[in-house]
């Protein structure tokens, strides 16, 4: 090992690095071995209306089960999928799964009328030839109306090829899929993106929501973002709402929708279905 080869500081650094690399390599090996994407699962986090907390949709979040059934989270494997290009295949699986699930929930009659499933895409997926056609085919296969889908991208997806990405987003929006700008506030926070790209929803990053307190800098920024987005007819979504205080604050600032552990963590499809059942029961109760 590197340890035996020398005793200088570089070796210590090397070892830490190697640990990270070894873990990555292990994950990569697991991902590669799953030829049919059978170890991936989508979890669904409820997105709720700010006024009545009713479920308006779900964000689909991918997970990977290792051979022992242990859950691996996307922050650990999405970067690997992106670097290796495997994200293209997995991304297709994700979108197909979203459409399949949506169709089933709609057929069961438990899905909100204007409800949606939001899915995340990275730059490589978006920029691949035939990306939109693939989604169209999925919608066709499962009989899904694209207005029940939201595509989430971060600003980093735009930055390298802003013009090309704009054309693709325009086509996606034209097809009827709504667009959300994810993690807003963490990256370039370019106001021109809001103006020149066809976004419907702006998702304020969790880091702002975490630091809301009376008169804090983040509260002021959040207030300004909400005002700006509303003036552009964008819906404002708050991510990572964990406390009643955060909920009340973003409500008073004018956010439209929110998601976070306060209501629910991402849950598997059967739990999500249960939740939908409960809320449609309580809806009929009120009539
Ligand atoms: P994201 O799209 O910003 O998703 C929100 C993340 O915040 C999720 O983490 C969610 O579980 C977490 N979260 C939501 N509410 C709370 C809260 O109240 N407290 C805390 N502490 N966390 C909360 P997750 O599922 O680990 O996903 C991480 C990221 O991985 C996502 O960030 C997204 O960028 C990426 N990702 C997930 N699924 C996919 C996918 O299918 N395709 C691609 N390309 N990326 C994905
Ligand atoms: Mg997202
Ligand atoms: Mg986000
Ligand atoms: Mg994120």
C-alpha cells in the first residue's frame, strides 16, 4: 500500500483520498452490476399547498439498494452516474417509472386532479439527442398527459450551454411539461434565467429555509426572491421545511407550495399511495 512506500505528509493525504476513492469504486461496481436497473427505487416526497397543506404533487427521488438491501442515497451515486454516462440509462428508467406510477395513481382515482410528479434531470440527460422524444414516448406508452409532469433542473445545468439548453427547455415546455428551477440561491442565482427561460416554479433552496429567523439576511433575501418570482408569475416553492417556524415564515413571505420533513420525508410508492388515499377520503368528508 501507499503507507509502506514512504512516511511523508503526502502519504497521509493519499490515504484519505484513497478511502474516498475506494468507496466510490465500490458503489460504481454495485451500479455496474445492476444491468436491468432492478436495484433502483423511486421515493416520493409530498409537495403541499401552503394554505391548506393539501398534497399537490410529489417529487420523485431515486435511491439504490445494495445487495444487502441497504439504501444508498443519490448524493453518493448520482455524481458517479453522471461521470460515467450511466445517468442516461438510469434517467430514462426514472422518467418511465414516474409515468408508470402516475398512470396507476390516476387510474386508481386517488391522484389530485391537477396533481403532478416532479422529476430531476442533470445536464447530460437533458443534452442527449432524443431526450424529449424519449419522454414523449413514455407519456404515450403510459397514457400520461404531460401537464401532470414537472421537470426540475438546477442552474448548473444551464451554465455550460445556455443557448442550447434554452432551446431544449422551450421544447419541453411546449410539449406541456412544467419546469422548475431547483436549489435556487445556491448557484449563480442568475435573475436572467428567470426572465429568459420558461420556468413555472422556483424552488428556494433548503439552506435559505434553514436560516430563516426574524430579520436575518436569509429572510430578507427570501422575501426579495418571493416578490421577484411572483412578479414574474412564477410559483414559489420552499424546499426542506422542517419546522413549524419555517413553515409559518415562508407562508407569511408568500410562498405557494412547500415540501419538507415537517410534512413527510420521501416515502416509497405504497406509502405515498396510502397518503393519497387518506387525503382523498378527507376531501370527500368535507363535501
Ligand atoms: P433535490 O432535487 O434538491 O431534492 C431535495 C433533497 O432534499 C432530497 O434529497 C430530499 O430527500 C431532501 N429533503 C427534502 N426535504 C427535506 C428536509 O426537510 N430536510 C432535509 N434534511 N432534507 C430534505 P435526496 O433524495 O437525497 O436527493 C438529493 C439530490 O439528488 C436531489 O436534490 C437531486 O439533485 C438528486 N436526485 C435525486 N433523484 C434524482 C434523479 O432521479 N435524477 C437526477 N438527475 N438527480 C436526482
Ligand atoms: Mg429536485
Ligand atoms: Mg432542490
Ligand atoms: Mg439539491
